[in-house]
C-alpha cells in the first residue's frame, strides 16, 4: 500500500479566502500595518473572549512569548528553572535565552507531563521557577504543581502550545500558573501563520509584558507618570524584544478563529475512527486524557511496545508515503547544547527516555478521509507484526 500523494502529519487550516482578502484591503487602506493596530487589538479581545480569560497579550511567535514570559517575572540571573525534556526545543531555549539554568526533571508515564515528585526532587535553594508543558494537550498535574510552587515560593509558567481551548472540569487551563503561553504557529490548531500569546491573571504583569513585547519602551501611565512626565532616560525601561504581531497576520487569525470549532469537531471524528481501528491491535496504545480534561485535538500520539517496533512502523509508513512524526524524539536533554547538564543523564529521566523511544504522532487533521485512516492503520499493523 502506497499513497499516491503524501499524507503529512498535519494540514493547517486557512481562513475563508474572501473574508480574509477583504480584511487585507482594510489593512492596506488603514495605512497601519503593525504596532498594536486595529486588527491586532480586535484579535486580542476576540481571543480573550474565546478562551474565557481576562488578560491576553499577542506575540509574533510562541517562542518570543515564552522568552518574554520568563523575562517578565524578573527571575534572578543564574537561578534554576525546572522543565520537561519531553517537549519542543523552544521550551528549554526560553530558559537559556534568559540566562537562567535549565534543569530537566522526569515526566509521568500516563500524562507524559512533568512529574510532581520529580519536580520536588529537583528543587534546590537556587530554583526560581517551574516551566511545565501541557504536552499534546494533556493537562499537567496542575494542582500538585501549584502546591509545590506555593510551598517553595516558585513562579510557574505553562507552555500550552498544544492546549488551545483545553479545560479542566470546565475551567480554562490558563487558570493555573503565573503565565500561560499559547502558540499560533501554522502547525498548531489555531494559527496566525506565526504567532503566540501570553495569558496571565495578575493585571500588573500586563503593562510589563506590553513593554517587553515592544523593545521595553515605556507605556505612559497617567497616574504614575503625570507629575514628572517621562524622563528621557526612562523612555526605555527594560530589555525588551520585538514580539509584535502584524496586522495581516492578526486579520488572518480573526477570520480563522471562526473555523476552529468546526476543525476540532472534524478532528474529533478522525480521532474516534483511529481509536476504533486501533483498539484490537496488540502492541499499540492510545494514551487517555486525564478525567475532566477536554481534548484540544492538537495531535494524535500513540505508544508502541518497543522502540524497534515504533521505528519499523515509522519506516513502513514512510515507504507508504505517510509522514508520521517521532515527536518528541530525541528528548531536549539529548540536544548537544543540553546533553552535558547534570540533569540530562538518562538515569535522571527514565520515563521520558522510555516514552520518547516508543511514541509516534500519526497524521491528524480534519480533512483526513476515513479510507485513508483505514489504509494508515493497515500499514501500522504490518509494521507491528
Ligand atoms: C510550537 C511550540 C512552541 C513554539 O511556538 P512557536 O510559535 O513555533 O514559536 C513552544 N513549545 C511547544 C511545546 C511547541 O510545540
């Protein structure tokens, strides 16, 4: 069995063409192309409503958002931030870009997210924050992590790149932690081609995040700054970055947001079809979301019996013109820039090492046809036996 046209691991959704092109004309006519323009501010408000959150700041990528989130918390230079190795490179990179020390801790076998016990074991007097990832949209053990953070006076920033719309017992996932990052990269469920956002509950963080996103240029605050005026030396108050999302991409997002719910429903049917076909096959397991968690339908990960089987299935799929992904393999702790850290030893990360060796993300998008799903599963079966 070989597909004539390649089946890719995802197929990004695009906005309605006519509506988007109308908005493009609006942007051109407005003469305002970036720097918190009308489309940008409207998308911020629309996303905040969609995710049922109060404070949301857009960024031009998830990575710049995550870097800025850690910066906004003023963590002591050289302090340690505990994170998971079972994630995309952007997660530990955000720590390193802030001149903070990356400390990897192991994951739990069932959720594949940072283990609360492993976090506790990794804490030292030099620990300042925890950066867990809701990997594949599986919510972390947020209550346990909140308890640890309170007990040790640590900040928590969540990487929710995979968890757009995820809720836990009806509560938005961004309700936990000091700051939550979402990615709107094209491979993510909701996209602005490139983009991201930070969600936070402390309104005071908003001004700081706003400034960091725009080179650290100070926002004039009539209450604080009126008496003296902004002195020239205070005009730039922080070492910011250019994290601004432009008007065309914001317009793209505004139109696309109307279609996310439909895409999730379609992906739900694809997931059901996969689950039904995979149910009777020995040697492959579909991880279950923790109870009370809603599905973001970002990825469809499966676990094989062994690394040898996973690799054989991956190769068979490739031969059949199907591009699955060994996501996340290798672990971030195996990247040359991190492999020499004391916490990167595989003896420190046995569960992550095991899961990374057996996981595969199958092609997953709303447009995936029932016949194609059946053919993909047939190829998987041939690789397991
Ligand atoms: C995609 C992703 C990011 C980075 O987002 P970008 O928008 O591509 O910069 C960060 N963390 C995880 C886990 C991701 O999957």
